């Protein structure tokens, strides 16, 4: 099973992105991150019929320069 990314890792990656944006000349930078795991199980007549798992981690960044 895959677990969502630990919040400490997500936070540090966001901080790194902001630091890099500022280093490259951004006046302002905003970053968000999210990590989720979705599990689905289908049971028919007391038997496992299907199961699935989706893991997703996303990041977004907004940078302002001269604005």
C-alpha cells in the first residue's frame, strides 16, 4: 500500500520552491501541495469483486514579478 507523502516532506518541498522562486527574482511566490490516497473495494455476495487504489501528489506555484 502507498501512503500519502508525509506533511514534513510536502512542507519542505514547498519551502524549497519558494526559496528558488525568490532566488530567481520573484517578488512574491505562493506554493501549495496535496497528497492523497483513495482506496475502493467492491464486494458481491460476500466475495471481493474488485479493489483499486489511486495515489496522487500535486503541487502548484504562483509567482509575481514586478506586479
